[in-house]
C-alpha cells in the first residue's frame, strides 16, 4: 500500500514490480492528489498526471481504478493470482486520530480479516 506522492517520487518501483511479474503481488496506491503527510500540498495527480496510464506504461497488465469506498472489498476479494495495480481515488484531508496502540502485525491481521467481512 502506497500513496500517490510516494509513487510519483519513486516511479522506478512500478517498473521493478511489473517486470518481475510476481503472481502474488498487488500494489495498492491511495491517490488523494496531495502529499498528505506533509501538509496536503498538491501532487501532479491533481493536474495532468495519470497513475493508471503510468502503471500501464511500466508494464502492469492488471490495473483497476476504484472511486467508491464500497467497491474496495469486492475488488480485493475478486482478484486472482497475479501482479495487480489498484488505484484508489480518495478525497484529500487527514482526520485527527490518536496514536494506534497496536503492533504492525496485528494491524495487518485486522486488515486482512476485514476484507472477508
């Protein structure tokens, strides 16, 4: 799982993933068109840059764009083996949240379990 800002600063990661053609890898990119962790400065996806087209050019054969929250679980659960690029378009902005008192492994387990509900 990565953000649009991070992907834009590391475009080489897309070609590396696509050309190694793993059958068990899904790259999920959350695109809020901003650098959310540094104050919501706009990224170039807010203008003319299209990550779906960039992923296709990098070599991804399986590309999905999700624009509605209710479509996320269905798409993730329907994926077959392969190397997939999923672009999830969201609105910019950060909610104020408390520190998460869970270990990363527990967060991963909760995330995977939530996909099956």
